[in-house]
């Protein structure tokens, strides 16, 4: 090829600098053909990622709100179940006392004063 640094140096000292610049531009163009589409794709994907992160953040906020509601409901449920158990225990104790009282009344019914 005639376009070499040596050939340009023989023709003119200024031509060497021009030759280096042209070769650098060719290299830049070759690389830019590959890199620029990738950079455009990267920008597009970063935009998509930002949108997805925003949706994720909104979903996490909604999930947290639902979790808070569930926790509140669970607390109410646990309190209601504890109250139910307390009432059931009181009912069982009252039945036991009533059965004992009925047995005592039945036993005393046969006695005369």
C-alpha cells in the first residue's frame, strides 16, 4: 500500500502527521461502528431498568402496605382467639361448678330438715 508512514515521510514531513491522523480516524470509525450501537442499546436498557426499578419500588410499597394490614389483622385475630379461649375456659369452669352444685342439690334433696 502506498499509504504508509514511510511513504508519506519520503514525500513530506507534514504528510507523516496527516497520515497518522487519517489512520487514527479510520481506527476511530471502525471502533465507533461497533461501540455506538452498543452505547445506544445500553442507554435504552438503562431507561428500561429505571422503569422496572420504579415499578418494583411501587410494588414493594404496595406489598408493605398489604403486609402492615395483614399484621394488624393478625393481631386482632390473636386477641379474639385469646378472648375466645378465656371465655371457653370460663364456660367449662361454670359447667363444672353447675354440675357439682346439681350433684350437691340432688344429694341434699333426699334429706329432711
